[in-house]
C-alpha cells in the first residue's frame, strides 16, 4: 500500500463505455428512500441487523431489484445476491455490494451507498439496454456493523469461511435472541450454502469514514488495502488513597502511570508511519472520585497499520513501555489482547483499474487506505477485489449527521460502473 | 508548617498529671459499641448524617455522657456540646470533639475516635475525681462528612459563621429532604444559636487518614495545619472520529491532550513541595468507545498545599500548561473552579503543647500536615486550636476496612488528656 497524495495527469485509460454515466439523482433518491426506513429524528438511521426495520429495508431494495428483473438468492446467513445474468452463464459474476444494517445512531450512507450504487449500475445498464458477458451481482451482506450481533462483517465472514455458520447463527443480542431465530423471524433465512457462490471479482464503493479525501479536496479514493488491527485492554493497578493526606512520594496513582502509557500508544503510531494509528478510546477510572487517588485504571488500545508486522511493531513498543513503567513505578500493568484482524491489501489489478477509470472520467483521485473493516476485506480472500472511497462530510460516519455530496456519490458510482463493465465485458 | 521527620530526644515537659492515663480498653469498647450502630457486613459503618442511625448514635453517646454527669446543649444546626463543669464557670471551656456521621462505606474510627476520646478523657477525670478550673466540653459536630448534605463540616462551619444557618438548613439530600426537616425529625434540632458558645481552646484527635505515620513507624502526629485546597473541572474538547480511518495528523484527540495536562497536575505538586499535592481523581471520556477517538474529556483537578500562595502557584502552573497545550494543539481547554478552601495553620502554642506532651509520655512523634479538612479547621478561626493524629492501617479511611491499633488510639487519647488538663488547669 502506498499513498502518495498526488493526482498525476496520466493519459486516460480507455473506458469500456466512454459516454455511459449513472443517474446521480436516481441514486440519491434511492438513498433517501432507503434512509426513511428507520429514520431518526436527528436525520440519521437506526436499522439494526435482523430487526423488523432491516426486513423492511431488505424488502424495499429487493423489490427495486425485482423490478429491474434481477434474480434473488439468499444464503443461510441471510446475505442476498441480486443477479443480472450475463451472456455467458459459465463465467463467474462480477460482484459489488455492501450492507444496509446500520449503527444504532447511524447515517444514511455507510453501507447503503455500496448496495444502492450497485443497484444504480444495474439500472443504468438496463436503461441503456447494455448486456455483459459475465453476470453482474449486487450483494447485501448480513450484519456488517456488528452492533446487535458480534462479530462484525458476519455475512461476508461466513461466506469467506472465516466465521463458522453455526457460530454466527448462535450469536445473541442483549435480549438473548439468536441470529438464526431472527433470520427466520424476519423471513430472510435462505437455503444457499454460504460460500457456494462463485465470485469473479468484487468491487465495493463506500464513503471514506475519514477526513483524508475531504482534507485533500479529492473526489475518488483508490483503496490500496485495509489496515490490520489489534485491540488490547490495559489495566494499571495502584492503590486507591485520599488525595489530601497522601504525600506524592507515597502514592501509587494508577491514572498517572496510565496516562504515560496512553501517550505511548499514540507515539507508537507516529513511530510507524505513514499508516500507523494508535487510539485510546475508552477509559474506566476506579473509583472515579474527585478526591481519591485512582487505584485502578482500565483503558482500551487500538493499534492499526498497513502490515501485520507494523501493527506488531507498534504493539511491541507499547508493551516495552509498559514493562519500563512497571519496573520504574512498581505498579502492576497488564495488557490483554481483545481481538486482532490481519491487514488486507487489495488486488493490484483492481487498484490500477479503479485509478485508471477515475482518471479517465476526469475525477481527482488519490490512494486512501481503509482504516476500518469492510465486507470487501473478506471478499479479497476469495477473488480479485478493490474498493472505491468517496468523501464524507467532516470525515464523520457512524453518526446521525453523516453526510456526503451527491456529486461525489455519483462519481464513485460512475467509477464502479466502468470497472464492473470492464471486468464483466460488454457483450458484442 | 514544617515537617521534619525526626523525633529528637528533647527533655520531657512536665505533664500536668504525670501518672494519669486513660483506659485504652474502655475507649476501644466505646468505639466498638458505637460502630455497631450502622455496622456494615464488611466491618465498616454506614451512619449518614441526620438519619435514624445518626439519631441512635447520638443517643448512645449522649447517654454515656449523661451517665458521667455531663450537661447537654444542642444548637440549631444539631451540634451537641457535652459539658463537664470547671471550678471557675467564668472561664471558657477547653473543647475537644469531632463527628459521628460517616461516609456511606465508612469506617469505625474517622470522627468517632475524636468524640469518644473526649468522652474517655471525661471518664478518666471522673474515675480519678479530678476537677479542673475551666470547664471541659466534648462537641459532636453535625454532618462533617458532607456525604448526604453539602457542604462538609456543616456544624462547625455554621458555628464559625462560615456557612449561614439558613443555607445549611436548606441543604437537601438526593431525595429532597432538608437538613432542618431531618434535624427536627430525628429530634436533634436544638435551640442554642450556633457560635453563641465560648471556646477557650480546641483540640481534636483523629486517625491520620494517610500513610505518613505508619510509613515512618511513629505513634503521634503533631499537626502544624491543614492544607489549602482548590478544586477545578477541566474540559478538553477535540473532535470525535473513527479510530481507523483518521490519520494521526488529522486527529483532534481530546484524551491525548488531556493526559498531558493530567501529568502537569502531578508535576505542579512536585514543583511546590514538600506539601504540594496534585490529583486527577475523576475522568469522563466521551463517547468512551474503543474505536472512536475521544471528542471530549472532562476531568477533575485537586490541588493542595500548605499555603494559599503555594496552591495558587500550582494552579498557575496548570493553567499555563493548558494555555500552551491549547495554542499547540488548537483544542479547546477550559478550567473552571469548583471550590476552594484556604490553608489553615494551627496555633503555635497548641502545636508545641501537643509535641511536648507526646514527648513527655514517651511516644514517638513527628509533624504531619493534614491534607483533609476537619472540624478543627473552623475552630482554629475562633480559638487556639490543635490536632493530634494517630496512624491508621495502610493509610486507609473512608473505607469499611479502615483500621487502627488500640495502642495508638490510647496514646492519642493520653496526649489529649494531658493537653486539655494543661489548658483547663487542675483545680487545686
């Protein structure tokens, strides 16, 4: 993954359909119509996986797909494949997609854009009577967000064999209902075996969920890959004592030691640039009382980088600092792994194709790594895969104020259209 | 206030009653009997101010006092004065005392020891038929802890004119009941005007509530004064964003800035030694989610020192650091004063007298500043005042495991006996 930020004026690649464009207004209307399902009063969407609202969202999108003549298949984890046949049914489909479940206080675009951009590609091809050699499919992956049921990216994870179906089915929400029960209840427990579905290539468009494109004033992000992630919990144990009567020299202040390690988390990211990320997002102080020296502090550590080796180097740096601090202060410091996701580079061919299409379409573009996971991460294990990012306002997502510029969404969809056509091949 | 830790072998001062000693076992029994009122399953006491348990505690102690022939007066804020007349009723009484209300998970000794040590002085004088020139009084100050009703040290604060009676009466607990209602309900709303009570001198014995005496292996702490306190709330506001997609350079991480300022709080204490204290006890991170860069962090700052000027110098250091951090990072940092208590040195004569008595009694002793407030702070505004500390186990108080050595409690009480006798004068 390299991310030089320049947009060189390279010669435009020949587009497979040089004058064909998606209908940006139709795409926007579809986004707004879907956003009405689970709309929140603050302009966002709450459509948790496998709720009645998820069912309504699925019915709406699949209804649109049927109206476009697409064939519908549902697998046993509830992922939906909407197929536009090609001339050559022996060819594996070129697939795009994303998810339509949201965070509890989610926005209109995260996931939904990827699914509806796929639908817009189909509508555009239909409107122009364009046939492809390979089939084209739009996937609606089940439970990407992981808000209601863990793990995240459940549908694509099961599809890729990374998450056993039985385990995914057994996952429960806070009220004890299982994924399998809820799939059956909302009528989306399909019968296709997950993974028994050929994928010729996979593309996914998504809002960036970060500030890089907006900051650079660039329209298209060409995603070289997804950062590897390691999550840890760190607990520093000192001795709780009164803030007044305890002289500094006799304190075992867990927070003061913890704050030094928290800074090392950030330092580890800076030391492993340009893609290193280090975040302490969650802190619990015990007893958390104004005039009591904290006896115990627990905090989360989130490390990310473009290679697993770089993530591990960051983790080593944090662990070494913890050992030094423990030796220096005598306070106990424990760091436990919570979870870990490997870095996933995308296919060089797909990356090049996306960049060339953006260039030929006249859009500014630049490489932007994905710091967050997406269904495309699992698809990249199965087939050539690539992702297209478009800017989102202030880099904000997973938030009701998540917003995106219709022109950017249209641009990303045009890139998707061209790369899918290129892969699928225009039928003569 | 100076706190050299040596215990020089100076010549013993002449004690007023060289062979007279309190009964340590009787004192211990009284402590255990009072601790049974509101006893918790974990060995502590929960006897919040002006509850039925506080009433029972008051009745128990006042019953013991009546049995010793003491006269009982109650003022309008519920503080009780138990008076042993002197030969010369024109002399102002030598007063000792403390409080019998506790924290919700309090211990057996905080406050209770000061009241029952006063009772033990009286019992000792009675048992030996010793009369004094000035009267001797034991005060039970209302609501020292401030757990149920704010402010802390309410009874002594009203007595000293620092807290208006009407304001104290109007204070409410979490269920909306006022101090005045609760005083009337439990039958301890007296009719003496607070402060209309002469105080010749005031002594208070107390567990240290800190680790200094135990750490030094010393029995008696001679308290030069009480540290001044300033409490602040600090809020650092950045921008909440996803931990993955947001490169380090584009972050506005409120926690990373806050942790640097938290370290300055501790540094300010070290820079203003030996009595500087700096504590961050309470931290609230928003939104406090593992994979979200914190957008806002609020934390408490507790600064203490032996002079108000030194506390202010610490505060200046922290504020200057906040300004530098704000200029450097662009994040908004606000520091608001929550409350402030002036430093209170004790009377030089009382301090000398306590040290001399401890020395003459053969107890190891050293100066130990009080980092926490006590009723003696307000009494020091009205009369010569001094405090005697004894060690508590592991420096822990405001905790159900609060513990103290009976021999230390007896020693502190013997010091109290001698200094009160010295002030009150033995009747010939």
